[in-house]
């Protein structure tokens, strides 16, 4: 066993030196391949997890991941042959992973079907009508790919928290999230440049090339690196929870599966685990009143009240861990139960993590008490507010995030008094 561990550690060290050299161009690629040929041929999925984690920790420019991503892209192309030669799990055995793979398969079909239209507008003697027709089809099909965002949301909000739980010492997930964000931008930019009319075809080809490369690359890294590593680590009870949450988020490009899958999930779920008695559930509080100082409510009334507010509410405690989120009828930002107990910085894309950390620290020190941001999301204008929470003694007790679609509020003019005849709700 010790020999196996030593060999693994040596291989990871050599592969790190190889990827580090490729990323920061320490030597020519051909020389690096020659030096580390044996390690390259013997690469294992977990090696990549460990190496990317170390590269992330050593990255001096954590807010700019572009050089690191560029180097990893090049390195993984060179490691492709070794990784695809490894046996991967049978994802059909576990519905959560099987559904993600089904989405990937359908994505591949959509991308393949779009290739003829890309080829058509690049033909040497293509006429204006043919180019216009091809571009319209590409725009429509690329816009339809926005639905694949549900795939990435399930990873970011369901899978990633469980990966963090079972591999807490490894922090490579923000890098994959960053690739997700790149894909979202490529889709948006591709649609916009075509719809604007008379697009720069060279720029469009570059965007489409980046989109295809990244979508295929992420699929490969899921099925040959991340999923194989985590596949047998997650116990049946948690896989069932993940699958239930997946139904809440929705499915990308495939028909909604039957909820009968929830009954079939990975064999029997053991009920012998010790019950967590550190909190009181709905049953224990049923019929009892909670004293809020300004009134008394049952727990069901309190939950109903919070969920009917026209806002998304998320509470993060003094340890920067997510403890609660409301579930209004139309959420603005996706949330899943898997984020409860997760560090708030891990619930945001890498591009904004430094802003979140700085903001929470300013709340903790008392430098700020609140902060507001506003963004345009399609036709919706979203106001996002953060509030510092302190107890009676002035101790910092956490952060409250409140998000609201204020599109209609911004349109209000004049007055409408309570005694006036009701009209259509805004």
C-alpha cells in the first residue's frame, strides 16, 4: 500500500510540474512531454483534481483566472489520451449522474446539428441570402442552448456542495464554475452579435469556436475527471436528496423524467442513522406559537409569511455559512437545500467572490451596515441588498441578502390610494 501511495504522490508531483510548465511556459511543450511521458500516460482522474487545487491555491491573481484556464486547457488536451483510456463509472446506475449525462448527450446532438449552418455561412461563394438564412438558424439554435444553463445550475448548487463535503481539502470547483460563466457569456454574445445585424463574421467564428470548445471541454471534464472521482463517495441518502433537488431546478434539453426515479435511487436507504436532535422540526413545533416580540405565529404561519414576500431572502450566519433561504413562487436566483451550511463565498461565481468576502468583512468590522447593487437580467431589473445583522450587544450575527425584481416598481407614477377602486396588480 505504501508503494502505491508513494507512486501516486510521485505521479501527481510530476504531472503538477508538467501542467505548471505548460501553463507558465517554463519550457517548450515538446520537451515537457518528453520529460514527463510516463506520468502523462498513467494519469488518473483524481490527479487532475489535486493538481488544479494546488494551482488555484498558488495562483497570485485569483480574480483573473484566464492565464490558469488557458494553461489547463492546453495541458488537458495533452492528457486526453491517458484520461479516456481509464474506465469510467456506469452512470446509468445512479440517476442523478445518469440525467446529467443524458443532458450532455443531447447537448452533443444540438451542437452537431448546428455545424452545417456554421459551415454554410463560411462557404467561399455563399450568397447574402444563404448567409442570412444560416445566421438566423445559428442565432435560434444558440439561443435555445441557454436552457443548458439548468445543467450548470444543478452542478453549482447541488453537486458542488456535496463535492465540498466529501473532498473538503480540495478547492478546484471555482475554476469549473468560471468555465460555466464563460459559456454563458459566449452564448449571450453570439446571439447579440447576430441579432444586431451585419455581424463581423471573423468575430462570430471566434465566438462559436470558443463556445464549442468550452462546452465540449466541460462535458469531458465532468465525465472523465469530476464524476469518476466523486461517483462512489456520495452515499445513497445524499444521492436521493440530490435527485429531489434536481427536480426542483429542472432539466436541460431533455424531457422531464418520471419522479418514479426517486423510488429507484441507488438501492435501499438506511434509516438506522442517529436522528439529529439539535433542532426542532415542523412536527415538534406543530401547534406551538413562536413569540416574535411583536406578535406570535405558528411555524407554518411564519414560513408562509416569509415565502409570500415578493423578495428572495437568504441568511448567512456570523461564520459565513448559509443557514436559510426563502422559497417564493418565482425565485430570482437559484437556490437548493444543498447550500445550507456552505460557505457563502462558495455560493458565488469566482468573478464576484472577492466582492462578497470584502463586503461581509466590512459588515463584521462595522465599517458598513448595508450595501445595494442592481443589475439588468433580460427584461427584469433586479435590486440586490445586503444588510449587516447585529444583536442587542452589538455583536455581528450575520448577513441578510434580499433580492427583488423592481421592474414594475420603477414604472410607478402619481398615486393610488387604498380607498380607490382596485385595479390590476402591478
